[in-house]
């Protein structure tokens, strides 16, 4: 039940003075009629002048409803008076950073303590006056049945928890689920499955941490309620009784200021030095988890045991510090998980420990926040091995603590401004995994793979650790809790503005279903086959794509390796060869990366810029000097970037490129199709073309393509009297298909004495205009290495035979 004051105030906030209860000292505004104006609505005969004065002073109000209020409560046993304070760790409180300072935020929810009925009225008035909180006082038995019963024991095994939604027609209502949403096969076992879905659909915006959770929700709505969903200009919407319920995908962030403040505490610096001394000469792997059946504690410990069994050199050098937070639920399964955790820990320490060395340090008492930050700052690697978790912000905390602050750097003995490193091993079943593209993702059930991942993390080269850390820190620092709250509220405003819109876009969504058809002539390119043709040739033209071809698409280090540079130099130094890198990347990056390749030709930005060798000047295509179209395309791309976690925009001199390789694969592809269609519409009258490539959507001037640049290079070779009799072209992207098509049309020229041998090769088995394929970038390098070796070989055999005959003579 709720107190009379709190209940009245909440109703006042939503629908008006429905009950004649005494008002709290600070009555909440009542009914929104138009934006910015709140009607008095009580029929008390107030004049218009008073109403105008009240309306002019009103502030924007946001009501946040949650299970528990963001408060800490304690009763003084001596005075009998309640003491309340804000819980600084509460996400609900941190959300305020994403709102305007003029916003009046009201919290509605329960307290974590029992308040006697005789005190509820006074407490409610005090909480509203001092904290803007409206408490709902649930009887202990009801609270137990609801939270510890239905939620924890019934819903929790399925998707952790589900909060009730209140229905008010004039309220902008958003709901964000901070837990996984199960697949339809699991969810459909609930007897109240339809009721929960219908309750959620009363919201205007439903948010999830990952596309997987949203996809499961959409699938349940489709399978159980027969509802259709569409992607509408970068946003997913469900049609429900004439309304559009939007679905948002955005993982929550952390409070940067709170974490940095904790790092600057004197107690943190003291603790850092204590931990440094305790684990001197050892590498720390850190885990911070609740004692819960879903956190994978025993699986993590088994992986540590496996690691020490198979890598003896790590014994005495490596320590797993596992901080175990108190269990938030009770039951036999939690007790069993606890017993198993302790048993495995004791076994590991007994088998691999020795005096002065304990492989696993289990900290199972409450650990203050400053102490956790000290462990974060010192850990070489952080592991989250949950078998299922809604989000888990622990990796974000770790990344920020590893970045450090001047005060913690001083405690650690690190030079301020020096490069930082961090490594993460995360379960693929947790919500933060998609946003941590530089982490080592693992299946927590695969103990061998987790152990190998830990070994890779702690033995990783320093540069790679640095690059992974910098990538993660850029994301975490720019996508904090304020960004999350602000983005969610912006989408809520947009969702409510389009409530009565009937405009729909006919966009399909079934991206998981596809049919791949391959030509019977499509086959893998054999090294022996191409080397024979290569040796027969007198003039060769070689065209190579860069990303996904010469370097792996998934590689976090995009610069060419020394091996690549060496192979390219061997090919370029052969006077019979004309070798070009044909890439969508900018000319500055490519020029810097291949500075050691004097004779290598480079075609940058799909051929808008071209250079025949390092000694020649850059040529540009005089097709389009006016780039006003960028002012149209850039805002559209920004819209999709904000709506698609993991995507970003690359600005080139001649083009704009939207990348989504770090986004969820299915959602990124869906958004790319939508963006392609959107850009084609808004740029229909501009002299540009919109192309979709491998994890990209690109806008560039018309007439600029990889096909055009290969045509120009081949035509120049023919006109210079050096027609090639061997042409090889390798690429992995849709843009490379233009090259495959162009070399065939250009090379079959009537001016040529004979058609050359053509080797058009795509990377990966997929529909292509190329005749050949190679499996991956590693196969490409092996092929190029074989050709380079053929170039460097000298005809020693014939010389030896001639010498032998002369000797006989």
C-alpha cells in the first residue's frame, strides 16, 4: 500500500485531484494540456491571471518509477528518528546528469526498509519535501511475494526481473529493461506471458541493452501477439492499437565523475600501495561478481585451474583476485553455487599454492568502492564470465580506473600522460560484450577456451593492449550514464511526437534468412595454377584491396605488418610488375603506411586520388569540386550513428563513410540497408552515388569507383605500349566487384594482340563477379608470398647445364 500523501501526490502528478485527501506541503503539478503549460484542474475558481503566473514559472517534470527509491535509510535507535540520504551508486540518481538542470525529477518506488504504519505519513511528506521522492509502502508479506517470490523465484530464472508499468494516457512513458530478455522458446513457458507483453506495450519507448534482447522481445510480440515490427529510419517500431511503440537499443554507461572522484581519494592511494606490496612481482587477474548462479564463478575458477595446469610458468606469477559481492537473492541454488565456489578455490590453492603464493584470493566480505577501484587500477586483466547477464558495468569501471587520474598515477608510480593498457576477457552472453569490440569474447561454458583467452590477455604485446584500451576508453568516456539518459529521453520525446502518425515504411526485417547461390565455375585459386601463369607473363598488372584483403577486417591494428611490406616490395621490385593498392582509405593514411614501398602505386578513396609511385605526384579526378552535398548527408549519418551502438562516421576529402563493423552484426546490417535507402532519397538530385560495402555505407562523387581507376591504369599501360598479359585483382568488398567487372571489359580490347590471363579473386565464399576465391587474408598473403618468391627466383638450372656441357667439351 502507499501512504495517503504519497498516493495523492503521485495521482496529482499524473491525473489530477481525484481524491479529497489533505495535500502535501509541496503539491505536484497535475495535468499536462499542451507542452510547457500545466492546468490547475481542481475547479477551485482561480482566476486566469493567477493561472498565467503559475504557468510561466512551471518547470519540466520527469517521473522515474522503479522498484526501489535511490535512497539509503537508517533509524536512529536512540532518538527513533529516520535518517535518509541519496544512494550515490544508484543508477536512478545518476540519470539526472542526462537531464537539463531545470528539470524537476520525481522518484516513485519503495524503500528498502520497513516503516511502521504510524510513521508512513510523516516519512512520505519528508521524502517528498527533501528528496523529491514518493514512497510506496508495501506490506512486508506483499513485498516478499512480489520481489523475492514472483520476481526472484519465478521470473529471475528466465530474465532476472520485470517491473510493473502504470498506465496513463497523457504521460510520456518509457521503460528500460536492465536484464536480458529471453528467447521466445523460453518466454512462452510463462502462464502470464501475454499480460506482461501487453503491459510493456503500454509504454511509448521500450529500451534494451543489446539487439539480441530487443530481437527476442520483438519475436515474442510477433509470435504471441501477432504484431508486426519494422525498422523506420533507424528506429524499430511496433504497431499496437493505432500507436507506434518504439524499441531502443543502447547499453547503459557509468558515472565518470563518481569513479574519478573515488580514484582521487587518499584512501584509494593508500590501498593501491598496500595491494602493490601484497602482490609484488605478480600479475593480477580481477573478477568482481555477485554470488549468483548466473555469474559463472565456478566456471571462471575451473578456467583458472586449467590455465595453471597447462602453463606451469605462470605458477607463482599469476593471481586471480575474485571479489564476491553478497547474494541479492536466496535459495538452494545460490547456496550450492557458494559451496562449489569455495570448494574449487580450496582445491586450486592446495594444488598450486605454496608458502607466500596463493593462486586464488577470494574476497567474500563487503568491499568499499574505493578498494574496488584500487584493484581495478592494478589489475593486468579483468574477466567477466557470466553465463547470462543483462549488462554488467564492471568492465567499464575497470577501463576508466586503468586510464587513471593524476593522483592515482602518483600512487602507482606512473608518469602522468603516459600510455595506458588494459585487457578484457568477457562472456559473449553479457550485455556489455557488443560495445567492447576490443575485448576477448569467450563462451563461458568452454573452459579450455576461457583459459586460453586469459593466457592471450596476459601475454599480449604492449602496443596491442594500448590500442585496445584506447578504443575502449573512447567509447566508455563518451557513452556514460548521462549520455544514456539523455539519448533515451530524446528518443522518448520523438516517440511521443509521432504517436498519431500513420506514415509507415515498407521495410522487411528478416535478415537472418538468406540463400547463397554460387556459380559452378567459382573455385578456390590454386597457388600452383597462378604461379605457372605468372612465370609465363612478360607484363603484369596486380590490383589489391587493403582492408579485409591485405589485412584482416577484424584486426584492431590496421597498419601493414613488416611481412606485408616485404612481400609488396618484392613484387614491386620486379620490373615486369605494376602493383597497386586500391582502397577506400584516405591518401594520407595509405601514403604513411606504405612509405617504405618506393615503387608501389596507390589509388586512395576508391580512385579519387592516384599515385603511380612514391616519387610521382598525387593525381585527382576533376569530377566534382563542390561538396555541398556533405551538409545533407552528414546529419542523416549522424542520426543512424546515434541510434546504432558501435557505428561511426569517417570523413574523407571526397566522401563520407558510415562504418558499422563494431555494431551488432544483424542490427548493423539492418541499419545499413535503411541508411542506404534514406541517403538515396535525400541525395537524389545531387551528383553523388550511395554505395554499400563490407560493413560500410559510402557517399562519394559520381564516376569514382575502383572499377574506374583500374580501367584508367590498364588503359594507360596499353597506350604506353606495355599491355599486360597477366592481370590479377583481389578484394573482399562490394566495391571490389567493380574492379572484377572492369578488368574484363577493359582488357578485351581490339588493340591487344591476345587477351591476357585474368585472375579476379574475392576473399570469402560468397556471390561474386570474380571467378576465384580465397578463404581469408592469411590465404591472400600466402598467395602473394608465392608470387614474390617466383619473382626473386633466377634460372640457375640452365646455367649449370651449359657449364656441364662446356666441361665435357
